[in-house]
C-alpha cells in the first residue's frame, strides 16, 4: 500500500507569499507564547504551522486557497478558538481572564456573518419556544405582551439568507446544515439525496465539519436496518480509490468505533487495509491509529510528563507481569462509576505484580490533582483534554478506555468495561 504525503498535514514553515493571513490579538496579560494553526479534513484537525507571540498577537500566513473551518490552539494555556476562512484575511480579538478565553470578537466580515447566523439559530432553537409559552400568560395589549410579540416576530423572521457569491463558505455551510441536519428538514431527506450530496459536493465538504454528522444521520435515516447495504451503496458511488471515498471510509470506521459497532468497524477497516491504490493521509492516520492498538501489537511507548506514584520515565520503563492502561477523565461520569471498582481490587492486583497506569484526558489541573489523590497507581496527564496525543496515538474515542499489556508491552486484551478488566485478570 502506497502513501501520499499531503503537505498540508505536515508542520512546515510558510513562504512570505501568503494567499491570506490569520491574525489573533490578545491582552498583554495572556501568558502564552506559542500558537498552532489547524485546518480540517472531515472531522480531523490537521496541523498547518505554528507561530510565536509577537506584541501580543500571532499572524499566520497561509499560502494556498482554503475555504472552511480553522482553529488556533494555545498549547500552554490549553485554549482554542475556532473560525472560518473564505480565502480572505481573518482578524480576531480575544478577551481573556486568568489565561482563559472569555470572549471572541470576530473583526472580519465572513466570521462576523457566520457568528451572527449561529447566534440567531441558537436563539431561534432555544429561546423562541420559551417566549411562545410565556406569551400565553400575558395579554397582547400590555407593554410586556407587546414586547413579547415584537421579539417573537424578530426571531421567527430570522433568516439565514447569505449572498453565495460574496460568502461562498458561509452559504455552503448553512444551506447544507439546514437541509441535512436541521430538525425541520433532515427527516425529509432520503438516502439517495445524501449520496448525491457527497458525490457532487465541492471541496468545501471536507473542510466544513459536516461530513461526520451527516454520515450519522444517513445511517440513522428511516430507522436504517441494513447498515452494510447503506454503506456499500455510498462507497460504491464515491469509489474508495478517490480521496473523498477514503475520507468517508475513514469517518465511517471512526463512527463504528465510537458507537461500538464492532462488526461493521472490522468489515470496513479490513476493506481499508486491503486497498491496493495510493492512500491519503486521512485514511493512513486511521489505519495507523488502529494498527497501534491491535491485539498482539506492541503498545506505543509514552514518555510521562509529570507522573506520580512512580520513578519510571515511560510506560515501557514500568516493570510488571501485566499492565492495565486506563484512559480516563475527572469529568467522565462512567469513570466515576468504574474506577472505584478498580481501586477496590488494587491491592490484589499489586500482589500479582499487575501495575495500573492512568492517563488522564483532563484539562483542569486542580480537578485532575484532587481526583488522583484517591488513586494509588501511576497517574499522568498532558492536561490538554482531547487535544492530547492520546487520541491519535491510541485511537481513543471515549473514556474510560482500557488496555491490558503483558510484561513485554504487547496488547493482550482490550476490555470494554472495568468488569471485563477484572475478569481478564482473574481477580473478580
């Protein structure tokens, strides 16, 4: 299988001849030096480049045409800001407090328009029904009743009309969101219409963030009872040899992984593995992440950041007959239920020379630190949430996720729940 290396997926230094630029301004007390610019391919963020703080701002020069979703991530303070590009300069001002973003002020026309549309859509969805109920308790001729009628009229009349020639991506995103994902229209769209959309859409589909939610809606369309037939019909039209076909295939594999549809994930992951054509970076990343965590594979080593309850420098340095790797978070309700069960068996596991290594997808340091006081096993975290390296390296889509390794760091089991962990280790 031959791999195409796509330049936009690699970290590189830009030429000064930019197609457009992205400028982010922050207050002087925002303690961040580095910022990383991302584009989007399907649901996967693609690192483009990084810049250093200069006079409380970052300017990224983008050398190619790009219309779609973008993101700037601040790794040291774990902040990010999302926006769109229409192949024109983007200007954003951030208001911050204690190194956290409190408000985003979009200063370019495209992002102002997109933000206004999103705000109006949220108001229409969340506020309009409440106002309609409140109106029943007030007479129309009272001052408050008149004000309610006025506000209801404004929200009811809110339109997402956009000049397509002037704002092509804003038009593309909102038109297709309204058609394929809005509660009002999505149920009226049949599968053939979705297939036509994926087949005939322009390149903004990949950068729009619409692929995954529309695929989920497509699979659920009409209470779908034949997933294989629906997926095969879509992939046959798109052709898995094409870049779009491979992006959709990659997204489907991830969807089946997230929803624990193991049979379908195995089927289409096998299809991807057996492709004889050149493959894109998008599909290659999915294949690599899954290969990293196959039963029998050597678990990719991880160098600890600031691990507690150990002097080991990495997972490989931890010596044990078996290791339980658990990816978790202090904000995860399932972790709240399952990890105490692991704790109850900790001494028994330790007596069998079985080590537990917890890798947290937390963001808040205080929350993480307070939680691990109760866990005597090895704990570490990058404190970057889903921006951490764990999700890509170990194909993590949810918490908690468990792996059991042997003494040589080979993956011998991937239990679904803590009960399965204890059963596999014969301590239940």
